[in-house]
C-alpha cells in the first residue's frame, strides 16, 4: 500500500524525553535508523537516547516514508551546554590507576602525589556510592568548575526582549492574505561564540487554529525543530519554547553558520479558515543578530517532502502574526569542545586542589588520613594550597590556587576572543 500522507509530529526531542509521531496511513511499522540516538515503538512514540540525529521510518508493505529527528541535551549554564561540554572534556585527563588512556596522555596523578584513587576511596562518604561513582562525580565537578572559571562573567549580550514592538502610531490590525507560501521570521546569527535563545513566540490570528511551526537552517532540508501551536481568534497567545530552540552560529551537533527560518505553511492555516494578523511594528536592534519577516515560495524538495525555496527570499514587514521573545548570549559550547586541549592543565590543577581540600576538610578519621595529618602535615597542606611566602620547611613555590588563577587567565585569553562588529539594524 502506497503511503500518500506525511509523518507528522514534533521532530525534536531531548534525551530521556518522548515525542509522538503519526501517519494517517494505517497498518505500518515504525523503525529508527540509529537506536543509540532514538528508539521508536509500534505506536510512533519516540524516546531520545543520546545527543545526535537519526531518521525515523514508517513502513507500510514495500513502501516507506521517513523524517529526520534531532535529539538534544540542552542543559544550560553560564555560557555553555553543561552536558555537551562535559562529554567533550571528560576523557581529556583521567586516572592513571584506572588503566585507561587519556586523550591528552595526562593523568591526575601527574599533578599531585595525593591524587591517588586508593586515598580518595578512604575519603569517600559513607553514602552507599561506589568508588567509581565517587570518582566520576568528582571529575564532573572539577571539569565544570574549570570551564566555569574561564566563563565566569555574565554571558548575556542582549537582555530578553521582543523582536518587534508596537509604537504609538499603531494601526488597527489587518489580516494577511494567504498566498500558499512558507512565511515567518528570518534569523541571522553573527559570526562567533554567539547564540539566540528563543524563549517564546507570540501568535496573533483572526481565527482559532492549530498548526505546526518549523525551524530550518539554510543548509538542511528537514526542519531541525518542530512545534505544534494553537492560536485563539483575535487575541494574543504566548507559546513557550523549550531549550531546543537555541540558534548557534557554531552548533556542536546540528549546523555550522548560516541563516535560520522560523515559520509555518500558510496552507495549514488556510485549511482552518484562519489568517495571520498584521500590525505596524518597529524592529529591535541586536548586537549579534538580525531578525526580519519574510515569505518564500513552497516547493517539493529532492527528498519528496514539502519545503520552500531558500533563494530568493522576500523580506517584508508583515510579521505574519508572529513575534519572538529572545535573549542573545555567548555560547561557548562548540569552542570549548573543539579546543578542549587548552583546559588540560587547568583541569588537572583543579583536581589537585580538590583532593587537597578534601583531605583538609574531610570529617573522616581513618588510618590513612591520621597518617597524613600527623607531624604538622595539615599545615603543609594549607600552605601548598594557598602558599604566599616560603618557610623553613617548604621552599618557595606558587600554591595550587595561584597556579589555577594563572591558568584561568591563559585559557581566557585563548578562548574568549571578542568580535566587536555588530550585525543588525543600528
């Protein structure tokens, strides 16, 4: 039986969450091209497994149709995606005693003699955790502390605000004619470690309607994000967008550079007797982005799916019933992952300081720790962590915290190059 209907539903899901795909042609089977990225059951329920992209296929007899699905892990911190950064750095420096080769060929034991897994096992809290879990948690804390030390300044560039604002010259809203096009907002992100977080979208239509909105990149045929929205007649509706709706000039998984398109197909609202409402607006100016309304001719792409012509794109001021609330900020995720070697020394020093602090402040009183604390060893540990002057017992050297501060400055200078040229309306 030939499949004449498309796969519908949200084609983006976060790790550990689900989304449901469907097809109006009955009697088919669902499958995933990569079950390590996402799985799908017989009812079309997709579960995100790991960050990446795969293809979900619906097969009826000898005929099949597919859709690209993106799986993301957006856990935002101060200027980067926590999970993506940690996964990119966690194997740079490892424990020599675990018998695993590190990517940098450097090991925590190289940075301090007290970085010993047997000693750390003695310091492990009595909370039921295994040594392996304790070391993993310790390493995660150290790696993320190192990155946060480099990106310790507030990373917001343009505070949260709407893309368009209504001035006091506002005319009574007018309906926009449906002409069978793909319409919406065209978004250009400036070159560099910059990102746009789409917090919510404002809908303004003349009739109740439910339809899909799609986010495309100019170098990808399938949408990289899909969301179903519902508008109410003649009133503003605010639809929150989740952390997947983040646009990067340099994404570590989805796209590299270019222009984004966020919009909908007019035929979808025309079928429900709805039109977008247009009102006079003024455009906001952003330091790292430009956003304006556009329309594009619909066509069938080479994969046989409904799509639109990327060029030429017609820019206008109709807004098509849409407004975005966005925040622009520095997103160093890709930069940190690609240049992880610059953090090797900082991560190792952070671990050394962490171990020394654990010895100083631990409540444990086992035999190993009593041996370390004897004969004024505690004072020596304090001095090694914070040393500012030499003593008779210890020759002058820079303490761990001072070394860490020096390393942070070096990595900052390497990773945080500033681009001062603005993109947008000035």
